[in-house]
C-alpha cells in the first residue's frame, strides 16, 4: 500500500479542521435594548455601546444585558468609542462624553446629519461623514470653523485602519499612516493618508479611488482600527438587503459573511477594539431590532490562509483602570512603557529588563502626567500595543 506523503496528509488534516471550524462559525443573537422596539442606529466596540433614536445604552457583559445612559442626546446616528464615546447626531453635531464626565457639544451642527464619525488618535482628528462628504476637525482646536473638506460625495459610512507609524529624528514628532474607507451611493472608496503630528499636515499616499461598486445598499463599514493587529487588510460591509460581506484585501474582492445571520437588513456593525473579542452587528426586520455577535476568531475560518489575529492578545495584554496600568506577560521579556500626549510628544518612558511571566501593576500617577487623554504604548514579548487612556486626578 502506498504511503501518503506527510505534506499531503497535513494538508488533508488542516482542510478537515478548517471545514469543521467553518461549520460552527456563525453569528449568534444576543439581547437588545428596549426589547427590540427601536431600531439600532449605531453600535461601537471599544466599550460596547448601542444607540437608538431615543437613547444610548452600554453593555458590560458583551451584549448579554444593556443599561441606559442618562442624559444622552436624542437622534444618534453614529458612534465611535475608545476610553470615551463620541456621538454623531442628526441635528446637534458631535457630542463627547468622558467616563464620569459631562456631555461636551462641539458646535458642528452646521454640518447637518452625521452618518459616520471616526476619531483618529494619533493625531486626534475627527473624520466626519455627512451628506456633503467627509470633513476633518482637529480635536485639540477650540475653533470649530477650522474644518477641512476632503471628500465631496454623500458618505453613509466610514472605516479606518491605523497601519504604520514612525518617529522623525532628531525631533519628537511622528508620521502616522491610515487606510480609509468611505461608502457612497456609487460604491466603496479607499484612500491612504499620512498625518504629521507636529505640523498637522495631511497628505495622500493614495488618493480616493473607487475600489468596489458591486456591493449595493451599504449601511455600515468596519475595519480593525489598531495597526498592531496582524491583518490590516480586513474590511467588513453591512448592507440593508444582503447581510454582511468581508474582504481580506482592502476591499478589492468580497465574500458573504452571513453564517447564522437569518436577518439581512443590517443597520450597523462594529469591529472590536480593546478587550472586546466579538464582532457586533444590528438588524431591523418587520419593526423589530436584533443585535448579533460573532467571535473575532471566526474570521480565520473563512480564509484558507488565516493570520492569527489574536497572537498579540494572547502574548501581551494590558488595561488601565483608576490610573493603574495592569499588564500580563506570557513569557519572560524586556518591557518598555511610553505615554504620549495627543501631539505625539513622549511625556513618560520607563523600561524593565527580564520580567518573568505573570501579571504586573504600575501606577500612572507620575510626575508630568496631568489629568487628560493620552496614548499608552507597551512593548514586550515581541509585540507593541497602543491604546488611548484617560488619567483622572482627584
């Protein structure tokens, strides 16, 4: 009997395993605010928020239960959240709420309905999708008249992926690079932009170009925001009649991503950030809203050449709570911790050598770190992760 080549046998085993995983990879229904009586206009996955015309809700248990947020604005159309939440509204422009803080209104109501909002950090810019296209607003400015118009078609959804960054030496500023996606009535447009943290100059590495006009009735876009995620080419699109599509090559080709999703009128979706490890989507069918989730690891079951997009999460984890950094190492490693202000300047830097596998705590109540929003960068076990943090001084 002829012996099967080991490489062929390995391929057969991998095929069987992938087929098995794919058969179980699917969307699952979770709970929904207001018993589904109100359409979910927006959802975001930094912390998990969901918005209807009348209220804003937060879930602390990945969608199992929802709590209403008192004092939230009405007619919310879009959300973006990191350690804080930004809200795009129908008539009031952009509104912000920090944890435990007051609602801040930015006075951008003249832009009309804000269908999509992306807060890009660094360099602390809002990208705003409206009937008249895309506007950029600098978060650090108090003058809301200083906005830049960069795209001139009606934009229904925006997505952005931060894919590269480097320091300009001997100075302290950085160059930051993003992939941007915008959906219009024609199709999906793509641009590759760079930002200078010192001069605030925006440049196109690649100008806006139509990359797909075959997917119609797009309601939402989502992509991995964090450029340390190992697959920055992923983009998802939700539609009002055909469910959800996924692309692994920056939108050039697509396939359906609807396993388990038996309602195909998708009103919004989001890609996870932070510690949330699920994709989330909302649908609205026959006057009834539903919220769905799907493990992020399911993405690997729809491609024959998967990248382990969770390798970083399993090797290196951290979070900040009450001004305390808690991080976990999967093995012995040097550790470097940096904190940047919103202009890209390093305000804190420390390094530990040969820390053993385990969990560690570090107080961020350090000299030179005032109350406010910063970027914390952690380098260890061959990975580098950046997250926005909020320092509170009492």
